[in-house]
């Protein structure tokens, strides 16, 4: 056969015709060419690419790391980049189903037809999944574990729950916490509206309040703490109930609340604005901005809150004080390398509040009024560096300066507090161990200015060393062992062991248990002092000892699906705390003076907490119940017991929510508080508080309306709150709402 290579190269060589070659050219050549062309063009015409942009349903921010999978055989998948876009290639023609998923969000499916008529990305907005919060990493525990893998019981408030509570009260976090089972926000003043957090029936000073792991709200500044924290920048709220002193030291006897801020994310900048107004004369305006590139990032919270003096019960005294408050909190991030992050933040709050006789506040008449002016400045600095995949170092420091002036008609109290916190720690991930080890230093200095009466100047210093090991002992059992040693410059040394265990009984059922010791360094800045504006409060004497505790919790958690349709999340917890040497007002102080002493006997709290969450389509039902037995030593005899005042034995929580993702939601709430015992031994009535809220999306905005306390439950329905003469009144203990029915509404806008 002739050599055809030269012909193929186009070289002019004469060759004689070959019969077989001629047959190939004339008969088989055209047919084979068509077959080869079809074979080559078929794959090309069936291979298509598609881009999918994945965002958060409410915020519109890109979800970097979201997964998109097409129903090919085998499945074709891709992950979203910093811009939230995932790109899938080599998809065959025809109808395709894309499944989009991301940790902490409900998966979504979208149907497309290939080839598409345009190249624009397919837009998919994911809704946060409250049932999948077990996948959330908790910052308060310092490890990189999710809730489902933690031996310590941690509850989170995140996503839609925070968004819903922001609609109800964007000025502070009182409503966010008060409507969570096992947590009570106790109002301590009928005039100023001051309040504190109580967990499991224990006084507010036994709950550690943190912001991004920094203890910023203790001592003199604690009386206004939860009233001066706007929730607009919160990503999640973490609650640990029970002993939590290993990592955070003094003040975590009842538990801790960690407020976790939103961080900047790669992609489009985040811009959100909220405007709210209430029927009680309140106005709130807030904004949150965030942005980031590969090297730098920032967040900015700005909030302004105004409240008119409001008299909801017609007694001519304020139920809500006149308040003017501004908060500005910028934060800068530097991503120095893939292993190193540095951020610095500054937060400033200025507030002026006046409560009392309405005629004095509005018209300048003579009468009783309390005025509180305060300025809070906080700096925060945090440095994280990964030495390797197994070791991460963290250093952080904060300084809080708090200046406050209290003025009554015949009395004033002024003081300046500076509190600092510094910590160095390491997280070591070794095989089945997650080890946290570190040391911290805390200082707290209070300087009373222009003293009228006893001087309360005070300085405290605490040095702590801690270690905690979280370890998996097989597939079903995880344990957490912690030990902390603190040295206080006045009250000496404290050793605080703590142990937790997680037992996975089945795939849907697990059991947790925690036990540990705690302590509280004594201070005069307690609820009884705050309620009297520190008038006549005596300094602590040398006989006062530190408060110490032992406590534990056990809880059973079940997550399942009933009948193939109804999702159920159920938690049953039991708790017990014994508190020794509790600081209480002494009964032998001279008239007009308040002196503290250690209680003659222990404080004991025990109880049960039940939580259930059911979901069916667009409906969600939340049910909660708390049974509480809280007793303290009698005033005269340490062996005698009496109920701790203002701790109801029963409390129920009921919330029904209908939500259509991407459109809106409607929620109905009902809470019952059983009778309580007052300090004088009297029993109160039980009462209901109900509410209705709705939110709907209109273009880029979400419009909301909230009707709070529909039954208009007020303490004045059961008796007067203001007692005695109007020029120098006394006030009843606060055990029920004082403001009655209030409606509020507004708009949230994501830009």
C-alpha cells in the first residue's frame, strides 16, 4: 500500500490509485466523517456550566463555603467562594436539581433547565435552621467543638430568635434574655427601670455577663449592664446554666451569658438599618455596617435610643424613665496571614435617664425625681495565631472606664470605675483531646467622688490559672475536666474543679451532667444598694468572707421526627446549687444605713427545667416550664429556711410561630408567672403576659409590628407601687411588669 504520510503533509508526490483507497474515499469516507463529527459534537453540546450565588435569607450576605450539588450520575458539586458563588461545570443538558446546603441553615433545592438562556448566577437564599443549632461552634467554651459534641450543656439564641427579639425591643437585651426559660430579668427599681439577670433563682451577681469572652459588666457598672447593650450587632447569645467558673472565675456560680458579635465576611459589604417607635414614646434608630477584603475588615454599630417619660398606670409617676442614650462601637480586623488575626475595638455609651414625678420631669415642678448620667468606654484587643494545625495561641485585653452620677432631690452619688482584663491562653487539639490552658489578670478600682455619707472606694486584683481538657472516650462518651486556681488580693486563694460528661445513648438521645465549685468576691455594688441609689451603704468590714458554692446540672436531650413530619427537640434538665456565706443585708444596721454580712446559713436552689420545640411545615411551637425551689437562711436562725423573695416556684413559656421563608412571620407568646414571696413574707398573685408580633418583607425592607403585654398586666392592678408622700416617696418591691400594654413597630432595611 502506498505511503500516505506525504499526502497528509501536503507534499506533491505522484502515486498510482489504489482500489481500496478509492473505495474508502467514495463510499465509507463521508459516512465515517459524519459519525466521527456526531461523536465529537455530542459531548460538547451536552456540557454546560452554571453559577449559583448563595446568601443569607435575612441579611443578604454571601455564605462562603456553602455547598451546591447537582443530581448528575455521579453527583457534581462545588463550594461557594468568598463572594458566595459556586461554579459547576460539565453538566449535561436537560432538567437538573441543585441542592444547596450550609452549616446552620436549612437546605434548599432549585430546579433549572440546561442550557440556560443567560449567564447570570442562580440566586439561592438560605434560611437559618433552628433545629440544626447543634452544628454551631460555641465561643464561650474556648474549644472548636459544636454544641452536639460538648459535654457542657450550652443553649444558644441565634439567627431568627435574635432577629425576632430585636423587633420587640431594639434598645437593649432585656427581652432577649427574659423570654428564655430558666432566665429571669428582675427589675430592681420602679423609677429608674434598672434590672439584673437571674439564672436558676440566684441573684444577678452570680451570673457572669460577657461580650465576646470579655467580662465587661461587673461592679459599679453592673446595675445598668443589660440596659446598655443594644442587640443589633449580635450573631448569637450563648448561655451556660450551672457552675462555669473554670474558664471565667469569680461570678459564674449560676452560669454565664456570652454575647457574640457579628464579624465581617468576605464578599459584598453588609449594611443594615433599623428604625422603631413605640406607643410609650420610645424611638430607636440603629445601624450595623461590616466589610472585609483579604487583608482587612471592619464592623460598626451605631445606635440612638430615646424614651419619653411614660406613665402607663395614671399615678403621675413614671413607669418608664425619660432616657437618652447613644452607643457607637467600631471594630477593625487585620488578617495578617492565614494563621494570624488581630482585631481591636472601641465601644462608647453615653446615657441620661430620669424617673419619678412626671410633673418634675416635664414641667420642672417641685417633687421627687431620680437622675442617672453615665458614660461607659471600653477598649478591646485580641490576637490569635495558629502555631500549627494542633496549637492556637490567643492573647486578649480589655479596659472599661465607667463614670456615673446619681442625683436625688436631697442626695447625690458619683463614682468612677476602671476595670481591666488580660488573658493569654492556648488551645491544643491532640488526637481525641481539646485542651485549653491559660492565665488571666483582673483589676477593678472604684473611686467615689464628692462623697455624701460613707466612702465606698475599693480596689481588687485577681490572678487566675486554668486548664480544661475535653476528651472523647469512644464514640458514645465524652468528658470534660477543668481546674482553676485564683488568688484574690483580699480574700486569698480559691481552687475550682469542674467536671462534665456527655453520654450518647442513641443517635437521637444524649445525656449530660456537670458539677463544680465556684466563688464570688464580695462587693457592695449589689441590687439592694442600687435600689437605694447607694444612699447609706456602708463599706464591707473585715469580718466579711467570700461567697462559695457547689452545684450541678443533669439534662436529657432528645431530637427526633414524629410520624415522618413533625420535628421534635426536647430537653429535660435538673439543677442544684448550694451557696455558702451569701452576702445579705444585715438586720442590725442603724436606721437609714445598709450594711452587708454573710448569711447564717446556706442558700439552696433546686429545680427542673423543661423545653420542647416542635415543627410542622411553616409552624413552630415552643413550650417551656421551670419548677424552682429556692430557699435561704432565716434572718435570726441559720437553721430556719424561707423562700428567697421574688423567685416564683412555677413559670411557663409558650410561643407559636408561623413563618413563610423569605416572606414573613407571625408569632403569639404567652408566659405565666406563679405567685411569689416578697421580702416581708407577703404572697403576690400569679399573672399572665401575652404578646403578638408580625413581620413581612416589602421589597428590600422588612416591616414589623409588635403588641406586647396584650392583657395590660401591671403591678398597679394589684396594689400601689409608689408609697408615702410624693416629695419623699418609698416604693414597693417590683414583682410584675410596671409598664403595661405597649405597641411598637418599625422597619429593617438591608442595603
